[in-house]
DNA sequence: CTCCTCTGAGAAACCGTTTTCTCGTGCAGA
DNA sequence: TCTGCACGAGAAAACGGTTTCTCAGAGGAG
C-alpha cells in the first residue's frame, strides 16, 4: 500500500472524501466543527491514500518545525550519545526530530551549524558537552528559540541540567562504608575539574575527614601509577573510590599485578559506568551511573515545554546518579549480569 | 548586530533596498537580470539587517529541505559516530543538516523515525549499522528519496559503502611478515560474521596457507582465553593478528600476565583502531583503521549527488583501510604519539 | 410566522520564499 | 520616424498546508 510516500497532498484527500481542503485539514487535526461522519470519511480517505502532511508547509504557517537541534563538542560521543538517546526517546512520539551537530571546539564551525539550524527554524536547541564546567565555543544567549543546557555550562539565567556528582559519590562512599571498608582513598582526575571537586567533597563528607585524595589524569595509566604510589608509601587502603572508570580499571589491573585481590583485599568503585570499560574490567566494576539518558529525556521534555511557550523555571537542576553494583566491591554483590549490573537499593 | 535571528523577512530587505521582493530574491540568489548596482544594494541591505532566509518557505517551493537523515541501529555509536562526523563534515558547507535517528533493532521505532523524516522532506537518507552483513529492521527500498548504505547491508540495486576488510587485513599481515614474523595466528570473532570471513581469507592469503584461526566472541575475555589455548597446546606464535581491538587487548594482557613480552616475543595487531582500547593497551596497539570518517564523507557526498539528480552507479564500494602503527609490533615503530599513532607508509 | 442562534462546511487569506510572466523604457537598426 | 528587442524590475502565481471569515440552512423561541 501507500508506496508513494510523500506525493499525496491534502487536496487529494479532500477531493476523495468529497469535501474542501479546509474541512479536510480540520478533520485530520481534530479541530473545527463538522459531522462526526464527515470527519471519519476524511480520515478514512487519508488512510487509504497514505496521506502524510508536508511538514514544511505545515511548519511555515504554524511557525513550528517539530525539529530541535543538539549542539555538542563531545566528538567522542561518550557523554553525548546517551544524552542524545534520551532526547530522541522523549521527543520521537511528539513527532520531533533531532539535528545532531558536532562542533569540535571550533567557534566558526559552531556558528555555521547554529545558523543552519536557525534557518531551518528549529523549535529549540539543546547544548551538550563533555565537561560540566565548560561552555561551548558559541554564544547561545540571545537566540530567538529556547535553549537548554545538558551536561555543559549554560549562560546566566538559562535552564541547565547536570548530574548530581555529590549525591552519586556519596552513594558510592556509603556503599563502601556499609561493606565495612575503613580506609577508603580517592583517586581521581585533575583538580581543575568541577566534577572532581564535587566528588572529592562528597568523598570527604562521606568518610568524615580529609582522607587521602590523589589527583591525576583521567587515564588507566594514572590508575596504575596511583596504586604504585599508595603501596610504595605503605598506605594500603581497603577501598579505592575512583574518579572515573578508566582510572578504576588501571587501579584494578595494577592491584591484580601486585597480587592484591579485588574485591577480597580491596574494594574498587568507578564513576561513569561506561559499559565498555566497567564491564570488561576483571572483575567488572561497580560504578556510578550518571543517568545521562534520563538527563537527555528531561532536556528534551524541557526544551519542548519552552518551545510551546510554557514557563520553565531557570537555574541549574541536578539529576540523581545511580550506583550500579557489579563485582569489584564484594559484599552482597550476588548477581552480575554482563550488561547493566544490579542497581543498588536506594534506602 | 543582527541580534534578532530569524525575524527579518525578505520583505524587509526589499523595502530597505527600495525594490520588490521578487527583485530582492533574485539579487540574493544571483539569478535574474538587474543592474549590478541594484544587486549590491540589496545584498548590502540584507547584510545590514542580518537577513537569513526561512528554509521552510524556500524548501516548500524548491522541494529541497537541505536536510538528510541518518538512520542507525548502532546505539553504542562506536561505528556510527565516526560515520556521522564524516557525513556532517561533507555536508555542512553545502548548508545541509543531519537528522540522527537511533532505532534500536525495533522495526516499529524505525518506521516512526523514517516517517517523521519523510514528512520533513529530507533530501536523502543514509542508513548505517554496526554490522556489515545485517540489514536495518526497516525497509528502505521504495522510498521517494535516495538512500545510501554505509556500513550496513543495502537492498538490491542500492548504493552501498563498506570498508575493505580484505585489504586492511592483508596490510596487517604483510606488516607482520615484513617485521620477520614467521608463525602468525589469527584470533577473531564469531565465524558467522562476514567481516570475520573476509579478514580470515586475507590472513590465509597473506601467510600463504591455512594457518591457525581461533574463532570466539568479540571480547577481551576471549582474547585471554585464546592465549591460554595457544600456550596450553604448546603452539607459541611470534605474532597474533586479532579480529578487533578488544580481543587484542585481552591477548596483550594475557601475554603480559604470562611473562611473554609484547612486542619483543610476540607482535600483536588489532582491528578497528578504537582509540579508547587501542591507545590504552600496554603497549598501545598497532591496529587497522577502517577510515569510517572518510566512509561517512563519501556517503554524504553520494547522497547529495543523488538528491541533486546526478546519476550514481549502484553497487558495493569498498573503501580502503589504513594500518596505524603503535608499539605492539616493535620493529620500526619509532614514534608513538598518544593519539592516532603513525600511519604505515604505503610504499 | 418571524427572528435569532447555532451548526456544518466552504472561500479565501496567510506563512515566506522562489519563479514565471508581464510590462515599460531606452536604444539600435531600418 | 517607426519597429523591434533587450533589459531591468515588479506583479502575481505558485508551494501545501492551517486558520479565519463568511454564509446558507436548520431549529427553537416568542
């Protein structure tokens, strides 16, 4: 059936149903006044013909394109992809499609993409990045369409969504404490990152003291090195809370190479729950998931509300993280599906 | 300047330049006949006002949306992201934007996204996937717009782009042979994958015999296991060509744990050149890059040509892979930047 | 029986461009 | 001087829908 695709116009539907275009339009959109019989006749004709309204024509008059733009500088996609998936999920059944624009860190490229999207009359823009305390290299503060920031820093008075690093880290540390760990250290990324500061703060609050915090790169290599430092100084923790999964993987590998058993001797927690890293580590990593997909869903929902003129309170919203239990902490980690792991009980 | 964004219409430009809309349109598009002076006056007015034409109005009449859709089931984005980057790169300066639609493996979801894109009058569609010998769960064979397949199986008579697994694998094996390796084995993924068959064929052609081929999962775990099998059977190769980087990483880790030196005792080559795996392995992996970004660029270029009505010869096109040298093979691998590595001289 | 209101449906304007026609003018050729 | 043509520019028709307006007729109230 309906093999044609986009060829049939509302005019065809109208004439088949024996009504005017005006009536046809109203019938299909469930607006206007007419006999229920007429409405059904039009709808039937539309289905038979496989009619699909031309979104450009409709958008032109309605001043809505049912399109939003996602601007990101996270070329790698590690953060953007889950966000994108969430956005798409939230919008697809509203008939909204998403333009994905990867602008490295190039202001000119950003401008080009932005202009292209504005020309296409996007209903809104979601800005996303790879770092919560950095802005995209393009100014989005005086646009004719609403903007929502997801996982990147927004402008004054904007709507911004980030994950709650403090809460996520707190849960991780609490989990370790609940398992009986007494000497927990924190191996994390560069001190300049806001997320590093936030996670460190939660770590300190959790253990109720200064603890031991080692700053370094976001790499497996640094994980190795940190373990070397710790064992060299004779400080042997019984748990290591890591700033991300790559560091955690380096830590776990280094421990194994030293003959230290994970989780028997030392428990390890990662951050990001990046399946490809957390899942492939031996043993698989317990890790904090930032729920980026949920964050994307929320961003999609919000930008749509703004586009529809509904009021949305500006400000930064922190969305909760979730601890995903695998095997690197021992304790009650009974089950371990290869994907996703087990979500920690919240209470 | 031009703070408004999308508000100023061609009508405003025309009246400021003291001409009719018709003339304004022709002036801006460098069509029609008029004094050079008039043309410049209109252009000047447009710049001053920051005029940007409404793409919907333009598209409505021109029957072009300057928009294409990317349909993929590669949720993870490992393959799709580089392809996407290439497409975007090829199209952005033509003013074309890209809809990204992630349809898991859900036919219904695929249909919804596809319809949404067609409604929006996309000029063409690029289908992409995570496997070269599988189709997307949605039929794209009788669409009113051109379709190009990139890294996924296309329909009869379609334009399809894939990477040249044979050539890439051949280069890898040649590289090992050139380094003096005599006993090369191949540890790869499930035999059912077309790419596995192709890479195996190239491996056998390269060593001029049946060789040793171990099939398994695409995982680090399988890399470990394969090494265990090889060393248990007393067969100790001096080189291992792996079906992907994850397997290679498992292999390298397993070798290290056995005290076998890489690359001194055994050379290892991966496939995919997935930075996050290949770069973090110790030592960093020499690996075959499928040039997915170039593949994306080509896909973008082709779909645009088709959209413009230019003839494009149907069929499967294989794009060359590239061997990226890092440290896991020794030999002439002198330099090793952390990112990208060194491209093998093609000779 | 008349007047008013309410209902169903169509005519026409509109969205912001592009494109095709049409038309007046000036200049060259006869 | 008259004809024709090229040229510059504007009027108007598209594109494919939505929305506002208008209107004829039915039915109820007085």
